[in-house]
C-alpha cells in the first residue's frame, strides 16, 4: 500500500503511517507533477497547500482515500472524489482548541495594542502615549457561528468574564444557553458587540457576511476578529471603516487571497495580522496528523473512518429506490430553513409510501444537508448528519407510514422554530422534484429555475396580476405559478417559480401591496 504525503505534516503521523504502509513524503509538488505520479498511490495526505483538483482525481486510478490534516476540505474537489468513489476524510476536532485560543489571543492583542507597542519599542522608541487599551472584562463579545470553534471561543470568553451573544440560525436557544451565550439576530449582534468574531465556513451565503452594510451598524469602539476563513469579512470595507474611525481595530489571521503579501489591511496600524496561524501549535499539528493517518490506515484495511467528509457508497438496490428523493429532501430542507422564523429547535421528518420500507438515512442526510449547508463547518452527509444536527441542538425525529393517501411516496418536513412551525412536503414524479405542500396549502410546483417567491395574502381579485406585473417589471421570468386558498376571500398563498432572484426593491414593492401579509424569496 503506497501512501503519498504531499504537504508537511507532524512526524507523529508519518511514523504511524510507516508502520503500516509504504510512505513517500513529497511536499511542494506542482500540479502537473502531482497529476503525473498520483496514479501509483492508494492514499493521499495533504494539508491546505496542495490542491486536489478534478484533474488529479481523474489521474488517481488506484486512490482509495484523500486525507486532509485539518478542518474542512477547501482544497479538495470533493464532488469529483465522490463520483470516483474516493473517500475524503479530515480532522475536524484536532485544532479546535488551537484556533479558539488564537482567536482570544488576537482579541487581546488588538485590545491592548500589543504588536504596535512591540514594534515601536524594538525600533528604539519608548512611548506609552497612544497605546491605552481596553479591558475585555464585562465587555460584550459577539460570536457569529456556534459550531465547535465558536463554542470553544464562547467558553474561553466566559472565563474572561465577558458577556457573550451569538448569531447562528442553525442553533437552538437552549444550546446557546448551555454554552453561556444569548442568541440574537445578526443586526442585534452588530449593534451591541464590543468585539465581534466570526466562526462560520466560507460559502456563497457567508462570503462578504461582514461588509459595508454590516459595518455601518457597529459601535465605533468595536474590534473585529477573523480566524475562520478569508472573504467572510470584506477587507476593503473593513479598511475603509478603520480609516474613517467607524471601527476601532481588527485582528485578522485569514485573507481572501493567500499567501497574502499585499493586503489592503497591511496599510492600517489598527490591524493585528498573522499568516493563517490559528491551527499552528505543536499540539494541534500532532493531533490532526495522527488523526488522519490513523483514518488512512483504517480505510485501507477495510474499516470505516472517524471523520468522513463525503458519503460512503450506498447499495445499488437501495440507491435506485431512494435516489429520486435525495433531491426532494435537499429542496425541502433548504425551503424549510428559509421559511422558518427564529431559531430552529426540532425537525420532524415523515416518510409515507414505499420509501418507508427502506433505510432512510440517505434521505435524512439530504434533508439535513439542505437545511444546514450554508451554516455548518462540516459537509453534512449520511455519516455525520445526525452528529452535526445534535451538535447544534437540533432534535431530529422520524415517522414512517407505508401507506400514502395522495401520492406513491411523500416526504414531509416540519421544522419547529422560535417563531412557530414550518411544514413543507414534496415527492418525485416523472423524474422531477415536486413541492406539493407549504404549511396548510396543497400545491404542485417544480422549482426548475432555482428561486421561489411565496406569498401569503388575502384572496381578492387583482392580486395575482399585481404580483406578476411587479416581477415582470423587474425583468424576472416566471416559469410556473400556482395559487392556493383556504376559503374564498380568506387567506391564500401564491407560489411563483422564478428564473432568477427578485431584486430587493421589487421585493419591497410586493410586500407593499394592499392585503399582502408576507412575501419570501427562497433559493433552492
């Protein structure tokens, strides 16, 4: 069994691998060279430097497992690996403490001007003026993202006698309370915090999460810390806010482009910067290296890994029956979380029809994946779906009925949140996903364009035309539309499938229509 280690990892991991396999350590390989030689290996171990692209995976004819010594899999084409049946694993627990401690260190360095004073004194200048800091005791720390690292930061901050508030739409209020954090909206967190730290994955939803609009809401005394991923904080917007005195300071460990050698933030003496060091401790490096190398050996011996990133193979007979409902489940999860009001606390999944006879873990994972995909550090799949949900305080229950009244098979998802219950249902027909129910309304729509405009309004003449006119004036095409009502002249719902997003100004026009109670644009 040949194993290629393409990035530097701790000696503990290498020594363990060499007891079980033939190991070659070749850090710094250029992409063409990696593509040329990867076909000889059954396992590949990387950190964050080596990019495992689709070309590399296509050339990896013998590869069984790709292991990343660290959190995430940003540098690995996981979809390509999954298609090829290559297992991807990582070490999500090994550097949690290291990253959390670095976050606290960066916060304190910013609060007490540590690096600026150090640099000035080393240049021969003894100066105390201008370096008056601020205590963190009794200050409010706003934590964006209460995953594993955010939770550990919360515990450490509580030890410093800080007040902690947090924003995480996928965490229940009870879970936040147990950590010692009060859950608030993002806007409340921005307005109330003395320090703000982000601990969310970099996704389309979180890119630029802290930007011009958000920085206009903060206190001028606020200090912002990012030890998560570059790009979550808009670096240009942050620099401008620092220059204009709307933000007091920042501490940044990660950058939108790395290696970062000319970031605009380097021009501000109000910013403490480090070169992506949050996970760089002896303990963390040894822990993640040994963890992933143990998983490599286990997988090559035919055993399951501890921390898989992508789903394992599903038996063909099960997959043929369940595969149409994976897309349905994912769509229902995305729809439910976007329609929910407030923090979610529990999820009930109901299977009706023939699918209730199968092991439904893949569908459950698809639903949770859709619900949590933009909110969780981990890739949610059949192996870790329940673990991720439990770590965020989301209680998941399932009910099965082999008889279905209206359809051959029906999936129903009910999400309980602080603002009440959201119920959505769907099925698969003619090779397509169909959303057939939203709360009390039975409909039948195929979200082909990817966007839905769902309204709640009074049933009256002209409402359909008014909404259609606004959407049309926005230059957005309506591919499909349905209207459901409970009683003539009573409450009704309109569902419009859109070919693109509805611009905010037109969304506001829909909301301003007489007798319009609610209008929500969701992306599926």
